[in-house]
C-alpha cells in the first residue's frame, strides 16, 4: 500500500498513541453526561420495506408478467409444476419441488440457478439478460418482499372513482384548528400554530414536551439545518449576547438570507431528481451518454432556491421552461430535471424507449405526487386507483418529448456532450397504445395523453397542446391537486425534524404510511400554498416552533410510552449527511471556498475546497466517500437516505488523505492562534462543537498530546472523526 509522506508521518503518530486514540474517540464525547452516540430511539424509521416493495413492482413483477405468467399464473390453462408466480403465497411457497427462494441468499435460491440456466432453465425460450438476473438477486438479498395478495386490481372500468377519491391523500388539504389546550401549565408553550397540533397529540398519548434546548445547541442545530454549516464562534457569541425576544427570528432570517442556504437545500431536490452526470452503462470511451455540463442544472436549482422561487413555478419550469418562456435561455437549464435522467444504448428500439419513459414517470410521480405510478406499466396498480391506461396517458407525454443536446453557444449546433447541456424539447405529438403486460409488441387500445384520473373531478383530463408537458406541469401544481403541496411539505418537515409526518415520503398511496399528524400536514400544506408556495416561509415556520426548539434529552416516562419519538416529545439526535459533515470539516479548518456554482469536484481531492453539493455524481462509479456514507443511488429517484454505521466508515476517515490534509490545516490554524495549549484546546472545541471542553476532556486532551509528542494534527483528526462531529443534538 502506498502513502504520501504526510500520511506516513501521521500513521507513525497514530502508532505511538494508538491506545489514546481509541480512548479519546469514545471518551471525549461521553464525559460529563454528554453523549452524541445515536440510540435506537434517535434513528429515523427506514423506508426499506417500502423501497423493496417498490423495487419488486418496478423490476421483478414486470419480468414475471412478461416471461412467466403464461405458464405460472391463475390465468394459465395448466399451471406448470404447480408454481404460481402471480400471488405472494405462490412465490414463496414454490411449486411441486418446494420453495425456489432462500430469503437473503441468492446463491442458495433455486430460482436464481434456473434464471442462470445452471439447472432448470427459466424461462425456457430465452435466457434473461444479466442485468435482469441481477435485479432478482438484489430482490432476494433484500428479503424477497412481495405485496400481500389482494382480490386483484380493479380495472379503469370497475374503479369506484367517488370512493377512491375519499382516500385521505386524494382529499384537498384544508386549514385546520388545533384543539384547545386543557393543561394550564402548557398554554404558554406553543410558539406558533404547529405546536398546537403537536401538543394535542402529546396530550392524547399522555406525553409532555421536553424543555427547550440551550441557546448554543439550538443555534448549531438551526445552522446545520438551514445552511448546512456550523455556526462560527462569532455567530455563537452574537446570539448568546442577544437577549431580545426576537433573537431566534433574527438568527433564522439571517440564515435564510445567506447564499449558503440554497446550497444546503439544493441537495434535497437533487436526490428527488436523481441528479447525475453520466450513465450506469458506458462502453469503452464512448461519452455520448454523459452529461459533462450537468452542473448547469445544479446551478439553476441553487439560484432558484436562493431567490425563493415559488415552488409551483419551480416545478413548472423544470417540466416546461421552453414552452412557458421560450426566449429566456437562462431558465432552460431547468429542463435537466427530465433531460439528465438515465439513457440507454439502442435508443431506437421500442423496448429501450419504454424503459426511459418509465424512469420519467417514476421520477415525476414519486418525486412530485408521492404516487408509484410506474407500478401500473404492466398491469393496473394492485393497490391504488391507477389503471394501466393512466400510465400510458402519462407515457405519451414523454414519448412526445425529445431528449437533445442544447448547444451552450447559441450560434452553433453541437452534438458533443462537452459543448452542450442535455435537456428536452418538443417532439412529434403522439398517443401510445397500452402495452399489454408491458410488452411493446402486444398493443392494446390507444390512450390519449393526459393526467391521472383520480386527481381529476370526473374523467381523465386529456392534454392536447404539443407533448402535453406544460399541461402536465399545470396539473401537478394546481391548487386543486391534493398531493403536490403535501408531498413537498412532508419532505421539508423530514429534513428539519428528523422524521417525516408521512413515513413513506414518496408513497402517499394505500401501501404508504398514513400521516402521524394529519391535521398538521393539511394545515401546513394549505398555508404553504396561501403563502405563495414559499419554501423559505415553510422552513421559517417549522424552525421557529417550540417543537423544533426542544432539547434532545431522554425523559424515561415519555420513553416508555413512545420509544420511537413518533409524537415528537423531544428532538431526536440526528446524524449529519456526508455533505454537511465534509463541509463542516472545511469550515472548521478555514479552507471552505465560498464560490457559488460552477463545475464539479472530487470531494476526496485535498485541494478541492468547494462545498460537497458540487461533488461529481456518477451513476457508473459513485465517489467512495459518498458511497461509504449512505449517499443515495443516483440511478433512480431517492425518497429517503438510509443510515448505516459500520467500522469501515471510521477506518475510511482514519486513512483519508482529505481528512489528514484538513486535520493539518485545522491544527496549524489552532497553533497559530495562541502559545497556550489550554487556549488551543478551547479553540478546537469552540470551532468544532460550539462549546468549551469539560474539565475531564481537557485532562484527556493534555494527556493525549503528551503521549503523541504534542501532535496537534493527530489530535485534530481524532476530534474531526468523533461522534459529536457527526451528530446534531
């Protein structure tokens, strides 16, 4: 293994003080009653099961329908081998030879052996592509989840639309009033209307709110939440000294006005938009499917959020900027929302185009509407009132839209990715036939381009102007649409509170979770629209609530009644995203570059000091720092970030050239600040944790420095990889 000279000397220092390093990593954060280790009740409930079900519906069931149902479904003349693959019980019980699935172990599953033609050959007419078989392996490895059997999906003709629209998510959100507060001791607790709804649920479950977080903790929390960076020492001092009643409001307004605010919040949207700069499949040096100027779309998102562009216009422009304002070229990078999606070779083949249309529908429907419309590609949706005809009504919009390289120089026409931005434009308007069971060669009735039937008053709303993109955009952000405002409010709440009101942020359908606080969600969604769809208004409203301002200490009585903190009786500790963590390191070392926008960087490059929002995102080879710390797969829309804790994460940081370099910069900064070791230790703690060290922490720090021959760089690295650096209280 090869190391740089700096890295070599650092490792020597670690060998001298290995015991101290291990001890410090644990003790520095657990002394004096303060621990920043995440406990079970702090963890965000994952949506893994829902993601696995969505994976089955989008990647597995279509293959079963196309290749297996003819012989292995209730519709088969003869069920071959006694194996039914159109029911959950049939899939797991198997046929005459027993179960074909060893849950969690693809290698031990006879289904995989059959698909690979290692034993029985399924399907018998032609071996499936390796990528398709890999999807089956992933599905089994993740638990082989299958939706529970139902009586069968209703077809468009048999759906009771009036009854379907009675489902909570399809009811228009209305202004709500929180119940009166009966406990006189709590009547002064609410800071705004949010708190009334929270307090009502707490009272209903015999819970009491927690005491407010101290001012340092609150400022660190709100700084990370609004701008993705820790407060400076001056920020803390100024806030502590401000004793006016509106000190918090002024701090929030300052953070919302900061240009760094848009950089932090752009990442949420880029996850939704499955932003990336290349493709998962690239042959040799063929760069025709790469997006070297994708950063222009990222810049557009940042600029839009910085100006607090109303969310309805934010969505409209990303779907139809060229149609809404054809002469305003500055807005056209917004079309990267669709244009930067996955593309595949052999794009002239109907099968390939059908795959791309599915991606567009999935991103738009889950990302904006919170519905899994792509599940209706091969069959009527098994659980939600989305018939297959609705899927192809939307698919027709994207089939009538061309992907193309828009020249950066308006005076040339360029096909080279390096000289262009990949966006969309109007194509030849056309309606699609239903593809029976998702098979492009089996054509059903033609379906006019249009919107989802359940989101209209009566029949499906049809689109008649060009591709229908602008009509689609208008339908999505219409105030009559009950979903769009709820979905984005839920995503913002999740970012700020650590858990969403609807635990399945991209599935508000029957298989999704109902809202924990339905009246609060409705009231916020309605007021969000009434306040001009302003995301900054929404963020301000949430962070100035008493609910957000609670401390994170655990009350045992509350813990017994609500171990998962579902009813928000405290603020759960949260782990920083990899972006916020890396940016905090750069900020603390004094190396953070303030430039807004521009090209992409390698976040592991010690010389690349821009914020992590500017990291290059590859579908083919995701950066190892991002991949190690739970960055989502950019091949598809991401509803939620799953969190893992592995030893490899800390080992990665111990051996990271970037961490070594930043540790040295931080150490040099501290050494230059004072000749007194006590003051240096204090400065480190203020820089990293916005607090002073406790007496025991001072003692351990001094002992560590003595044992490591006064190695401030190693000590700085210990603190940088500590749990407290990762956690927001």
